[in-house]
């Protein structure tokens, strides 16, 4: 795995890949590399116009790219249900799902159309519902994979099952970290359940370390001069999107990957560096946490799976 790059990706011809949040940042880079290597890629995006612009950008580097742009708002369970129904009707077999989309550090507390705290709704519940609704199509593939995008922030987070919607003493950074801790725990729980059921689907995880994406300035845009300075200092510590995307590309395509593995940068603090196998936090890896959160996610989304 030493200094693995996108050039090491095996061919993806004949595979159908779904990438959420594919119009910018890590999602766009993921979709681009999958298309360059032969996959048919579904760009699952909230804004179709931006998605079409992203598709045009991909075609400039991969003129023969097979692309579809479809609307998906992960903060709306109705949108997730509609997207999944239309996609599976057109594509009974799905080879790869990259749960890349997410929101980060939104300032004051906000809620989704379903009434859930927005980080939790988008980063966790929407992704959980989408994956559950696509499982039948994923199971039709010979060796399907689901990639869950985690974050370094999950390692400092603690779930509060009495306040999953962060209604008490809201802090955006803490809410984001909790959502990514939950995402990580559910990705590992999915691996346990897939193994127990004898499924051929592989559930794997990745995080990009500290990567400069379009979400970085958005996270600080409402914080004035202090936010501007903090954003610039953060950017000095980050790596490029082209480097940050490698863990999820590795998780999605590398040969020999098995369920439950977690990939991220190998440098100090997992902030930068070549792709390596990394460890989740103890709480994320705790099966009791995974089981409890899985039950909560099923109850809140109405999506029952595995």
C-alpha cells in the first residue's frame, strides 16, 4: 500500500458506482477517478444544475465517461426514498456505493425537513436510509462494496443517546463529531451484520485526514474575522483533495480489501500522508454502541435492514 495513488486503481469497467455529494470536493474527485477507470457513475447530488456542471468537468478528463446526474437530498427521507426507488428501477444491480456527502460546522442549530438536527440527519440518518434501501441491488452484484466516509473528528466525540439531536447546549463542532462517530459505528455494525448474514457485500470505512475542500471555508463563513483567521490556519495544515480522496478510493477499489477495514492517511495524527489501515475510536468499534445506534437509526428512518 506504500504511497498508493489513483493510478494504482484496478479497472472498473462494467461496474455501476453511486457517489453521494459528487458535485464538488472529495465526491467529485471520487466520481472522476471511478469514471476514468471505466465505471458508470451516478452523481447523487442535492443540486442537479451543479451536478451537471460537475459531470461536464469529469468529461473533460474522461471524454468517454458514462455518467448520470440524479437528485438526492440526504436531509430529506422522502428524497432518499424517491431516489432509491428510481435508481433501483433503472439499475437492479449496484456494485459500489460511496457515502461521501455530508455537512460540517453549520453554526447555529438547524433541523432537517423531518425535524432532525441537520448534521445527524444528513451525515448519519440519510446515509443509513439510502444504504438500507439499496441493499437489495447491492446484493445482486458479485462483490459489491459500501464505503462510509468517516472523519478524524469522530475520535474525540462521544455519543449521548439521551440527546442525539443535540438539543442541549448545542455546539456545531460537537454535533458534527457525533454524527461522524455514529457513521463510523454504523459502518462497522453493518460489517458485522453482513458477515453474519453471509452477504457478499463489503462494508468498509475511510477518512481523508485534514483535507482542504469547499466545506472548509463554509464552516467558518459566519464567524467573522476570527473565523477567517481560523480557516486560513486550518488550510495551512491540510492536504489537497487529490491526496485526501485516496483513502476512500482505496476502500472502494483496491484488491484484497475486506469488510470492517478502515483507511486513512498514515502521517502524524492521521492528518496527511500515504494511505494506510487505521483504527476507529473505541466507542465506534464497540458492538453494543453499534447495535443500539442501529436500532435507533431504523426507528427514526423507518428503514429496516439486516
